C-alpha cells in the first residue's frame, strides 16, 4: 500500500504559458479517511483549456484556483478504500480529482463524483471524452444553442480537438455541411477522412481564408467557436444573415493578457446571435445526452480519439501542449 | 420657383472624422419630372451614425455609398410638384432623400417614401425621431430582442442620443430599472430628471465604473448597446447570467480602422446572448409599433428631443457632432 500522494499545487499565477514556477510538485502522506469518505487512486487526468482560465485571477464561472491549492482538474479514479455507503473498492468514478495521485471523496456537493456505469463498448478514457465534458459540451452547445437544421453549413474551429471533433460529427448526424478548421495537415486529414467532415482547412496555410470561402459556398449558418481572435473573425466574415455563433471557448486568448478580442461589427450587420454557454446549465439532461452519445458511439456514428501523456510529472507540459496545438482529440495524462 | 439643387456628393472615403475633402457640395439644375414621378423639397435631414458606415467600403447591410454618388441620408420632404398618382402637392414624405435640397420620387422600391399621416400632436421632426428610425429601432431592439421583464435592470449606452433616450423610456414603461450612460452632465440631467431614468452616469467622470456598479446593485439583465469598446466592456462586466446584449450600434468604433472590438470572455462565463439586429427585419410590424409609439407620445409617456443644425452646408459638420457627442436627442439638419 503506497503512503505518499504526489500533488501539483498552484504556486504562481501564469502570465502566458505554464512556466516551471507556476505549478509545484509536492509529496505528502495519503490522508486516512473517516466515516462517510472514500479514497480513490487517480488513473487518468483530463487536460482542458479551461484549466488555464482557472489559474487566472479574474471573475469566472467557478472560483479561480487559489495560490497554495491543489490544481483543479477533471479526472477518472478508482476507489481503493471506502467508508462511504455509495462507493465500494474497485468502483470507478469521474469528477474533479485535481492534479494528484490520490483523492479523498468526501461526499460534499462541490466535489461530487459520478460512479461510471459498466459499458463494455466504452473504455475508461471515453468517460473523459465522448461521455465526459467534451461530449456533453459538443452535444448541448450544438443542439441546444446552435440548433442545426439539415442542409445548413456548420464551421467548427479547433476541429481536431476533443470538443470540436465531436461537434463536427454531431453536425453530420444532423444533416449539416461541416467544415473544420485545424492547425496541421495531419489533423485535417483525420477529421476529413476518418470523421467524415465535408472539408478541413489548415489555418496555417497562407490561403486558408480563400479555402474557407471555397468550402462554404452558401456561407456559414453556425459557427461553433472554440478559438476566437483572427480565426473567429474570418468565420464571422462568412456568416449568413441570422446565423448563430456558439461561443464555447476562446483558446487563442487564454494565454494572453486580454482574452477573446474580436470585432462585433459583423454581429450587427448580419443580425447574428452569439450565445455563450456552459454545460453546467444542462445538468438535468446529462443522462439523456449520455445515452444518445453512447448509442452513437456503439453504432460507429461517433468516434473519439485520445492523445495520452504518461506520468503525473508531465501534467504542466501537457497543459502547454493544448495551447501549442500538439494534441489530436482529447489530451489525457495517464498516471 | 428655384432651379438649382445643392447636393453633397461622396468624394473620398473618410479615415476618421469627416474632413473637408470627404464630401463635396455641388450645384446642379433641379431635374424635371416624368409621368409617374414627383419632386419634393427636403425640409429636414436625419443625421445618423450609420451614415459613417455607409461611407466606408466594407461589406455591410446596404451597399456602401459609391464615390461620386449623392450621400445617402434619411430625410423629410414636402411634395412641390407631382405626376405620381400617390402624391399630391403639399404631401409630406419621409425616406432616403439623400443629403440634398430636392429629391425626385421615382416610385422605385429601393427608394420608397412613406407619406406621413396627419397627426396633430406630432411635429414634422417627430417623424425622423420617435416615429422614425430611432423610435422603431428602440421599440424592436428592446422589445423583440431584449425582451425586458418587469423588475429587470436595463443599461443603455449613448443614452441621451435619439435611440438611447427612447430605449430608456420604453424600459421604464415595461417596468425595468433603467440606467443610462452618457458623456456630459447636461445629458445625464436630462435623461434622469426629464425622462425618468433611475440613474444616469457620465462616463467621462473618473469613477464612472464604480458609479455604474452602485447604480446596478442587482447586476445588469439587458445591455442595449449603442457604443461598443470600453463602455460595452464595463457593462459586460456587470451582466448577470443569461443576460441579453442588444447590439444596436458601436459608435465608438465607426471612425476607427477596426470597429467594435470588445472582449468575448464575459459572454461565455455569463452565458450571455448577444444579438445584432436591424429594424428592416421588422418592416411588417412597423404600423403596429408606430401606433403604440404615437399613443405613448400623446399620453406623455414618451418624450423626444431634437438638436437642430440649420443649413445644408452644415451637414458634414453635423455628422462629426454625432461622433463628438455634441447632440442631445436626435440630430437634425433643417434646410
């Protein structure tokens, strides 16, 4: 039985990418659990752009992580000891484990964990991807905010990322023409050849804006926006009247001082509806969404993919990989 | 009978404010009219921020004015000669007269003119203000896009302008707490004391953001945005979850190279809905809106105010007055 818990603490707030002083790796004894608690060993950590937002000290949708706290992260863990009525040894749970090896489940609402159902066609990592935050974000963002109609044109940025790759496939399921924007030819090949996007555009090619125009001959009805900045501006320029912009993320700005600048002029001229959303607003519909996503996965209509980085010590560098666009699909740290 | 028509032509596209080279005043003979046409003498010209947009050469909701064309403008004119079945001498009409003294009504759809009804309690200028573009913009923007609920907090920028001053009063009629942002103490006094806004904030005072916070103790549910830039950002920072931003105008950016920059971050965090709109989408409801606005005006629930500049030759300078914030209420050039 191990006795030591390695944990990444937030030591300094970052100004750009995660420099070595930002997170500090510390060893401490694994806490003993009391009645009503359970101890879980973290197996996989979900590496998400929003972690960079949590590190910053401005008003946001959850409290920022405080200096000296274990860095917040989603993860998947296995119960190794339980004095909690709902969990038994061997159960797998997902939730806010934090960037650490062991986590105590206290039953408090704010750190609530979901016990994973046993589904033979789903791997553990699917629960951090298609059946986790990313699948639900794609599902509610596209279907409830974007409201795609058959025959419409959907553009997705960060299209080879965990969320974007699912958004595009959901768009195809709902009869849209789907155009993805990504940053490498390999990513473009994956979303077009394996995931069935109608077109994929590498924004690092000099002529990408004319490629975008050629790929959207009827304009753009829905922009599922994960990136912001210049990429968002180029998509706004292609939007049709009364188009919808699902504002999911603005990753291009998260490592900058002033995140998410873009021009509002097109919003007036084209009478666009831009709507921000967070999946926490749809908690009551999670079960229904999970069933649909699982069914699509089982029948081969939805694929997900992981980029796995091994070792807790690699977690800070994994966060930076996100902002450098070095992952395809979901970025996960395996412990 | 005069024979000369003075007209302002667009000679060069502006880069900032309207410099003397941008518009050129030319005299030409008043055209003679053919069967099916009518000749009208312009009495009042509506000076609107959108004129600056029309002068610029980027894709927009109407074709930009071309170099060598008479500058586009709304106006009110009186028929002085008619060979058109719908108009007789003495009729008053409103429509796109252009920045000139005489206009020929051709009956073409694109330059269609509305004959003004005779309403004893309305002056001519009301038809360019409360019963014109500004009243309709305020009405549809606030009621159809903003959807105010009684008890909600509404913030209006450019609140002493033609549109903003009506928006705030409509907000009061619909039971909102209404906070206006304007650029002089005189404007603030007018909207608070005469129009009944709950609070008015002069954004040129150093502590205006804390004044805004104090004036919106329950946050902001609707931002009726006419300005953009730093003012919009400050209001976004006060928005409540699921608030609505009615994106009507972005006057702070119209004389800049890159109009309408603001941060999208708050839109995600607070799940805001930002919606651009133009009143042309509501044409079929104009009659109904006009009746309601007229009724509110007659019963004293809505007031409008004009800043009158005399003389066609002052039109370019009048446009600049808008961007310098030198008008209270509707800015009109009287010929």
